[in-house]
């Protein structure tokens, strides 16, 4: 019996494997030379936008987070 998480894991694995094989085959088929640029440029663009989005999120978080309260000087005990 497969649990729900295992089923989703297998589904993700199968989709990724089929996509990887299809992409690799399509990249080297001579008849698809006209779309070869798009096969390479699309994943690069998506990755570039994702990295910039993460950077923008980090910047926004840093810009909108209030600074921490300063730590008072610790007074020595008498």
C-alpha cells in the first residue's frame, strides 16, 4: 500500500523524468532546430527570474524589518 505522500512523490518523479527525457530528445532533434533557442532560453529565463525574486524578497524583508532593540550595557554586580 502506498501512502498519499509516497504517491505524490512517485507522481513528481515520473513527471520530472518524462520532462527531462523529452527535453533532452527535443534539444538534439535536427527537425526542431528552429525552436532550440527557446528550449534553452526558457529555463534560463525562469531560473534568472526566480533568483532575482528571491533577492528582491530578501531585500524587502531587510528594508521593512525594524531594527532590534539595543542591548543595554551589562552592569557589574556589586
